[in-house]
C-alpha cells in the first residue's frame, strides 16, 4: 500500500495492525484462494523506508 502522507506510527502498534488486517481481509474476499494470513502488507511511505511486510496474525494476541 502506498501512503500519501508520512506515517507517524512505528509499524508495531494497534493502528498498523488494524490497517494490515483490514487490507488482508479485503484481499481474501476479492481473491478466495488467498487466506487472510496468506496476504502480506507492506506500507510504502512517501519518505523513509517501507514498513513490513506484515501479516495480520502478527497483530493478534490470541
């Protein structure tokens, strides 16, 4: 995912987890062959290094 504005979060926070899981779930709905935990999400910032790749399961406390 390409971000238009700088991303203030660290990448290992609840907001990033929500974004990653939402994008992964949306992808799995569009492509039934891809499970939510099969989808990797990388956040590309306008400046600085990319964050990720992340999987939804990394943010779940189980």
